[in-house]
C-alpha cells in the first residue's frame, strides 16, 4: 500500500483558503493536519476519513458516513473517524464543508 499523494495534494489545495495542510506518514497512509490540528486520515487504500466526535456524529450519521473500522485481535474495533462523502473528491466547497467538522473535532480533542 502506498500513500495516495494525489488525494493528499487535493485536500491541501481545497483547504488552502482555511490554512496549511500537512501530513505525517503512518501505517501505509497518513494523518492530515490543518495548521497543526489533526482532522483526517488517508488510508493506504486511498480512502479519506474525517475526525469525528460526539459534537459532529449527528451530521455524519445524517449523511450516511460510516465509522472507521478495523480488525484487532480477531475482533472488529472502531475509531471516531468517518468516511468522507463522495462529493469531496471533486468539489472544493464540499471538501471544506466536511473538513471543518473534522478540524473542530480535532480541536476539541486537543483541548
């Protein structure tokens, strides 16, 4: 699995009006940060997942965005990241609209 640099570059381009997007490689993918605040993950499979929490879960649920799940010790586990809606891949306004929810969750987690 390799990092989808095109996706990371697209996220950075779409969010440029909001600040600087950086990334840190991890497990074949990357954690994305906006001005130092973690807000998303890109998996090695090229999927984009936004950070979520109790304050944003209702919005993600309403949009039908699944939780990030993985297998651990033979059992299914999850972390509070939600799959990005499809429209973020070709609509910068949609990318910003959903990413700000991830940034807000990241700020709340850091606080």
